[in-house]
C-alpha cells in the first residue's frame, strides 16, 4: 500500500500526552539551541518525578 491507511480499530485516537519521545539524536550537535534545550528538558524528571523515556527506531522513509 502506498498513500493509504487501514483503520484497525473504531474510534482510534492519539493520546494528548505520553511518556516517550523519539528523536534521532545522532545530529544533536547540529540542532538549534532551542531544540537542544527542549530535548534536554525531556530527560530531566518532570512533575511526576520521572523523565520521559527515549525511543528511536531507524525506520526507512522516503
């Protein structure tokens, strides 16, 4: 399939917030300072006392 989506569940929704972030940090040194600060802040404990978890999958994309 290309350019199509398959509905696998009725009323499927994306959560408003989560506990995981995903970035390719391999180019961190090239990022804008504001983006670096944002990602660095995600790694610090938040209101719940826990930092976000990092997940990165090297998906192939066009």
